């Protein structure tokens, strides 16, 4: 959390902004404004580095969750920080790909850090002949297989639940699905 930082000097001491008569004659004014400088120094440092706060690769960890809310991304607390940062950085791409197989694959890769295989019934293709047979399987389905490294930070049940929730949120309600998580 941002706050006072011990030893952080203000780049713009307030006493230097006062008229010369106050700077020379009254030592109390110098001590008083120095106390305010200690309070304002973190604010000034934050504003001077604002571009780093809105860059998910550089933002402080406690600011990253707030930044994720700006771009409409929610991330499970089990997700490692580097994957959380990538998810926030790629939010526009994820929103653009939402509802597609590649979008689901990318979102699950960022969620799990593993290798994701997504297969579907292919019912979104079109027939090139009028009156031709409908493409794909008449009953839509989706199969998701996730392979994660053995040293993953996730427990297998928590990972399976997170993948299941992500798939349910991403797919159409009428599509049957199955999720398999392997190490």
C-alpha cells in the first residue's frame, strides 16, 4: 500500500516555494513545511512514476488487482504473479477472442501456466452447399484437457475447479463440456 516512506526526500521542498521573507526569518516555518514534505513525498513520487503504475509489467503488486479491475479481468488468488501480470497485459486480446476456441485456450494457459488442448464439435462451420448437411456434431460439445507441470503451485482439486469455472463462464450454456487436468 502506498503511504509514508521513511527517508524519502521530496524533490520539491515546500519551504523553497514560500516567499523569501518566510524562508529567512522564521526557522519554525522550515521545520513545519519539512513535516509536510515527509507526507507529500510519496504522493509526488507516485505521480512522477504514474506510467509505471498503469503498466502491468511494472505496477506494484498491491496495485495490480486494482489495475485488473480497470480492464475487466478477474484472476484467481492461486495464479502466480507473473501469469496475473500477463493476463492483465493481454486483457484487450482476451476480450477480443472471447467465445472462441483460441480465446478459451489462451485464457486457460494464462490461468494455469500449462499446456491446453481444446476440442469442440465444430458446429460453428457453414455448409458450402444450399440444403446440405449441417456441419459438425448435432449435439454441441467441448473437451478441455490441461497439462500442468508437476511443480505447479495449484493443488489438483483447486486447479480442476478453477478450469471448470473458467470453461463454464466462457462457453455457451447449451454446450456440454468435459474438463481433464493432468500433471
